[in-house]
């Protein structure tokens, strides 16, 4: 079976940007779990969370993760997908997990440049840098635990894609 590539990392790490281009280069189908959730529910993530709460959203996210996991796919996941032990185990058992690792400063810088309408609701009500520091403190171990490969998210998308290809493609014996 061809591998499924799961891309994990915090908001702003580049999961969607890199995932889309990687899928294109590998001729895989690209799926973004956040985007998929918004499509099937016909609501934004912010609206789902505001109306139904984080717990409902997380349940939906876990269900969607398993529904979209088919071979020949690059699956960019939501930043909190690794919070669930079941999701972590599922991704490790069913594919190759790539963690795009970035510091809180870098993540915050990128998120602040995005339009308000595309931003996810604040988890804590604090500044974006503080929030990303807290998020990473709580989640870094989980991202690392889940990952088969860790890649520096500050590299250019081209370099990240080259790294992933190097990691997943069978090595040629010369
Ligand atoms: P995620 O899906 O992980 O939340 P995005 O792919 O939406 O992250 O990227 C967040 C922002 O960072 C976007 O504005 C994107 O253009 C930018 N970005 C993504 N990857 C890189 C990269 N490798 N280098 C510089 N900027 C990047
Ligand atoms: Mg994304």
C-alpha cells in the first residue's frame, strides 16, 4: 500500500501550504482536515467551536481524520489533532507522520499576517505569541511523540518538500 502522509504541527507551521504542494509533486490527493470539516458541515471552524464547543469539534475532527485517510493522500491536519491519543495512534499506524516544527515567535508572526476571517478562535484569550508559547509547551511532546520525521518549518516550502521526499521515497542503491 502506498503511504498516507499526515502533516502535523501548530497553526501557522505551513501544513496547508506545504501539504498542497507536496501532494501535487507526488501526484497524491490533498486533503486538509480543517477544510474538509468546513465543507461537510457548511460552517467555519470558528462557528463550529462557538456554537458547539471544542469537544464537539474534536470529536468531529477524529471522525473526519479516519474518513479521509486513504492511500495516495497527503493529509494536512488541524493543529490540535495530536491531543487525542487515538488520533496519534491512528496516524502512526496508518501512515507516515511529518511534524513541521516552528518556534512560537515564527508561528505568531505568520498568524498575525493572516486575515482575521481565516483565523481560528483564540484558545485562551491571550496575545498570539503568548498563546503559541502555551500551545507549544502543552503540545510539543505530543507532536514529537507522534512524528516519524521532524522538519524545520522555517525552511522554504521547496526545501521542506525535498526533505519529505528524501525521507519517504525508497533509496536507490547505486
Ligand atoms: P497551517 O496550515 O499549518 O496553519 P499555513 O499553510 O496556512 O499553515 O501557513 C501559514 C502562513 O505561513 C501562510 O501565510 C503561509 O503562506 C506561510 N508559510 C507557510 N509555510 C511557509 C514556509 N515554509 N516559509 C514561510 N512562510 C510559510
Ligand atoms: Mg492549515
